[in-house]
């Protein structure tokens, strides 16, 4: 499962249409479902920002990604240890 925010972040890092095709191909290969942001995910993300923005500098995108994993009951896989302690 791939959070819609993560997918959009990947798109922003692409340099050309060839990379876009490659990304789409990888998503199909892994049969990754893109999880859209819904009301439950949004509400949970708002709570995470309220609780952690000042103490841990949590940003909106990080909160939405974490909230998506929590709401879907999935494990968050990331190399970004700084934002997901």
C-alpha cells in the first residue's frame, strides 16, 4: 500500500516522462494500491500535528503519511528516521 502523499512526493522528484513511466511500472509490478486521503486519515493527521509539531517538528505531509499507515493498519516503512520517531 502506498499513501497518496508518498506517491505525490515521488512524482515531484521525477525528472522526465521516462521516469514517470518507470514509476508507474514499478507500482503495477508491486501491485501497490494507492491509499487516498479520507476524513479519518485527515483527522488523525491533524491530531498528530497538534501533538508533535512543537516537540518533534512534525510536518503536514509526514503526519498524513503516518496517519495513512496507522489508519490502514499497515507498518510504516521509511528511511526517514528523523520525522518518524
